C-alpha cells in the first residue's frame, strides 16, 4: 500500500531530522566545552576544578556519529539505521543518569528517543523496498 509506505518513510525522515538536530546541538555544546577548558564547582565546603576537554571531545564525536547516521537515514541505509538505533539507545540510557540534575529535560529527551527508536525499528522493509510501478495499470492517463 503506497500510503503506508509513505507514512513510514515520513517516520524515518522525522528520525533522520531529529538525529541531525541533536547531532548539531551536541557538536556545538562540545565545541563550547572545548572552549571552556575548566569549570569551578562548589560542593558543600569544597571547591573542585573540573576539566571539560574530555566531555567536549565526547560530545563532538557523539554528535558527529549522530549527524552521519541522520544523513544515512535519508538514503535508507541499513548500516545507518543500525548506527542510529545504537546511538539513540545510548543517548536514552545516558539521559537516565541526568534525571536528578535535569528531570524535565531528561524525560523529554527520553520520550523523543523512544519515538525515534519506534520510527527506526517498525516496518523498515516498507521504507527500504522501492515501489514497483506497472505501466499497464498506471492510474495516470496518457495524453497523445
């Protein structure tokens, strides 16, 4: 059914766009963290100096993987789909650890990740297989 294939292609397109947006945000956040190499954090009566370079590089690399997977989804690549599923799954798992610090944001990100995982795991074959058009029974009328 063409309508069904169009619908699932739209879901995969949505997942690709979400991966691109999240990937760009991660890369930008990573570059900002690389620009601010140290941060001072006060916990109870102590001051801690935290180096942000490792976190910055992790965000830049993770964002680049998300960007690559998002672009690959537009080409309906199965390898990009698997990379996207793994990446989004890891992203959702990491958000669980941030629940204490940012509960609303983490829950929103987990919800978005679940929707993207749903889009990537349901009926992939309908997105992957192109429509076969039979010229004899085409619903378009030909003008001669």
